[in-house]
């Protein structure tokens, strides 16, 4: 899946470059950005283009506008923050296409930046409307996609524009392809995948695609209780997906056939209700009593999982080990984050697969110690599932 990057574009000086970025950042009630991680992630690509003398036109979405423009989802706060980070003005126009945009682009000088308005204010964006894509493409000479988080969507600004402009990967996109691709194509061994989260249903294709590739599959979080039910172990009031029990049985059998190791918790932190301050106790995997529900992995499980993680040379982690948003039940997830960080310091390649896993390593203060933290939740999962991501497939091949 080697794709051409912005470094493969021979001459960028004076050229207009349309860059799809992922500035879908969280805003508070006062329209203030509460986390600028995604803006910072795009800086290497933007700065590279500016240093080469390009005229940079940025396009992004923000939130899920229901029907046209929404003042609460405008990108003006993003323009302000980006200007601060770049140390230079960022032009901003309240539209994505049209005469005003075209006039602003015509006045752009080499080394200047323009941020278009939230592209999802147009319903044509998500419909990948060819006419809309053509209008976006007409603003530039070349296209760069640096928004991995939307690469699994065939939208006008992620796939449609490449019918009219040659597309290249930005540095962030290149990094995502490199590290996630390495998991599937040539992982250093032992390869340990850690899957957690609430439900098996959201990880079915991940399990199917990873199981033949990994040496050890660690399963924690709410999804583990469906596997326990498949083994006829009592799980009390814990979350179980009854319709996924046959799949869990099939996965356990397949692991034996493939000579792979599946590790499940051997003890649990359980609570008498789903509440941050619920009564809790530690029970063994022999069974969770009726009236109690699993909320986190127990200390013996942390030790057991730790043995596999410490030996790993490649680690992929997606999904918390418990209800980590409640401090009382976050110890297991935080412990796994520390173990993965220690393994990384010892030479392992660690890839954190977006979503809640990212929040967990950030909560633990360990984000900087991981090899790669994916910026795309759904996109990283679909990549690991082995699916073709339209926002990547449309880019120029090496």
C-alpha cells in the first residue's frame, strides 16, 4: 500500500495545494477548543508546504451538521488556533465553494494559508457529489490528504476530488499507513493484540483479520463477558451480547486450530451497580455472582497480561479494559497503558488504535511514550480489519 507523498511532488513553489485535514476538534459551550491535538497533528504537512512556497488551501469538517450551516460548528475558532500555532495569519471565509472563495484563492500568495468553512455544511460532501467535488478541486493544482480519521469515508473532499486532481499523502497519513500497515504485513514477533471495549460486535472483523496474524490475542473489557458465557462461566449481571456467543465459541476454536493464544481475564473487579461510586469487590474467573457486574480487570489479570506484553515486539491496542471513565474502575486500563509504554521503551513497536484507547493513554500521561497513536478511531479499525479505505486507495501509488 505504498502511496506517493507530498515529498514526491516535484515542484510546489507557487502552486495551489488543496489539503484535506481533520480539524474535527472538541469545542465547549463558548466555542473554545478544548483539545487541539488534531490541529497540531497537521502542522508538519502544512509547514512543509509553506516552506516550499505553496499556496495552502485547507478543507475540513467539524461535527455533524444536520441541515446546512450551523454557527456552533463553524471553523473560525480553528482558524484562530491554527494562526497561533503557525505564527502567521490564516485567512478564513464562511464558505467552501463559490465566488467569494474563488476571489480569495486568486489573491493568495506563496506561503499563505486559507481555511475553508466546514465542508459538511454542504450535503453534497457526504454524498460525494461529483459536481461539488469538481468545484473543490477547481480551487487548486494538486491535492494532499492528511486526514486519516476520515479516510474510511468516500466523501467529496476525501475521494471525489481525486477524479480531478492527483492526490498525495500528507505526513500524518503516511505515518498512519506505515504503522498500521506494518501490523498486517510484517510485524516483529511476538505480536500481541489487546482488544477491549464494551462489545464484541464492534470488533468482529478486527478479530477475524488479526487472529491469524498475532501470536497472542488479549481480550478484556465488556466484550470478554460474551467469551466467558461461550465457555459457560457465570458473569452475573455483566454485559453480554447473546447473539455473539456463537462467534465467541468459533473464535476460541479457531485459536486452537491456528495454534494462537487467547488470553481472558482471570479475576475481575465487580460492582453492585453501574455507578462511579458503586460497592465493589474482586472475584475470580470461576464466576461473577448474580447481582454483580464486571467493571474492570483484576490484579492477577494485570500480572498475567503483563507477562505477554513484556515479551512482545509488536503491540496493537484498541479498547479499554474496563469502565475507565470511572476512576474507581480505571486501574486495569491504566496498568495496561503503563505495561505497553514500558514494552515500547524496551524496543517494542506499539500502535494505539484510536478511540477510547487514546483517551486512556492520555489519561495515564503516557501518550508520548507510545510508538504511534492513530488519529482515526473508525478508520484505524477498518484498516486493521483489512478493508480498503477509499481516502487512501484514491491516492497516487508509488
